[in-house]
């Protein structure tokens, strides 16, 4: 695609969604609240809304962490104990067995009016366990946890706040290879990136770029990259976007494209997902609208049979059998080709003969 057209298409997405993504920035001084609001924002649970209920009930990492101090619980989630407001754990919270903090946590869960998702109570349990762990081992401070992990990575006894905040993107990637999230129950790589990804004081954040599925979709459907979404290379995308010299950081472009194409933005944007939305896009006249790139192509396509894996060969041979084998109901199509009128009559004749034979 022409570079000038690519710039216009990208800038349109970034600037159209700017009112939303520009509010995502958070500060290092707020990292404990960021942890509470993002660490369990998973599986459809609106954790970012739930954290407001926690604040309204005067709950922090320290106070949430104190709840499990007053019991002898296994780390693993037990649905029978913690799987509902009528479960033993929450009944005891309501009765005050876990102190004022337990009562307030119960109230927060009861008052929560956002999406709970598929694993609501499991995620709440993981939050309770992680907050208790941070309280017990890291002074209930996620900053202390991060700097301790970073110091271990650096083979140092201590690191300053400035050292941590000035970490480069390459160093951040190397640091993540040590799996610094492992002690936080329920937190993995993607969530760890999500927690840290908008801290404005972190140097590497400005230069970071996550090639998520929304960004892949945007860059390929528009025609900026002539390949399928999964074929995109992170390095190639970063190099290309950097050379465009747009008036936004890589992270800002990343957030803009995500907002424009993500399923989560379908109440406002949701572009590059459905061709019917294209007419509402301001740059549809220069966009290639190549939705064919989203069609899933079997991994065996283009391969010689001898180069296929056993699974690919099995699927390939099954496709061939399906294409040339008539099945009940195939009066309209056989395989991928429409039947001719003559073939339809032949099928009917075969059906009639089979019925007569079975009389």
C-alpha cells in the first residue's frame, strides 16, 4: 500500500478513538490501585468496575490481604467454600468473622453491578490469595514486589525507583523471561503486561507494542500489510510503524488500533470486523477492505502430501473424500461444486432405486 494512504488510515483509527485510549494512562504512584483493578480483569469479569466498589468500601491490598489472615485456607480455589455469596466463606465474612475488612469485601461483591463473567468467584478468590501474599511478604505493596523481582533479575540486593522506571523495552522483555508474576495467583504473562502497559513513568511503555489480534486484523484487512493476520511479524510491524514517523508513540498507535478493531469496542467502533461497517469509516475509499484474509486456511494448503504431518494428511484426505462422496441431502451441492441438473436427476434416480430395493 502507498505510504501516504497507510498514514491516513492509521491516523484515522488513532484519532477517532483518542477520547477513549487517552484516559487509559496511569501513574507509578497508583500502581497498587492499578493492580487491584487489572490483575483479575479476565474472562469477562469487569474488575476495573469492581475496584470502584472496593474503594467505596475502603479496601486496599493491605485490608483485603488481612481477610485470609484469620483462617487456615488452602491456596487452591474450592468452589464449595468460596463459589457464591451463600458459600461458607462469604457467610462468615457477612457475620464479621473476618473483621470489618471481610464485611466490606462481602458488601463490595454484593453491590457489584458489572459483568461477572465465567469465573467471577474464582477470580475473587485469587485476588484474596494474592493480596494476602503481598501483605505477608511485600508489605502489601506491589511496587515493593516489582522492585524486589527486578533486583533479583539484576543479581542485586536492591534497585532504586529510577532504575526500575528507566528500564528499556529489551530489558523488560528479558526480565519477563524470569516469570516475575509467578507468585501472584491467577496472573500470567498477558495480564502482567496489561497491569504495567499504561504506567506513564515507565520508559519502555512508550516504546512498547503488543501485536494483539485487533492490531493484526487492522493492519491486514486495510491492506497496509499484504498477508494474513497470523503471518505478521512483530519486528516488521514495529519497524514499519516507526518509519512512518507519526505524531504518536508506538504505544499510542497500539492502543488506537486496538480500540478501533477490538470486540470490546463494538459499542462505539468495531471496524475491520464486519464489511457492513466500512461505509461509516472516514477512510473507506482508500482502504482495501480485504476481509478474505480473515478466512481460516487449513495448514495443509499449498503443501505436497509427503510434506504434511500425519494430522494434516488425515484432514486433507478426509476433504478429498468429502468432495467426491455423495451424502444424504446433497441435492444442492456435492463437495464445493453445485450439482448440474443432470446430476440432480441422477441422485434422485439413485434414491428411488434404493427405496425400491428396500421395499
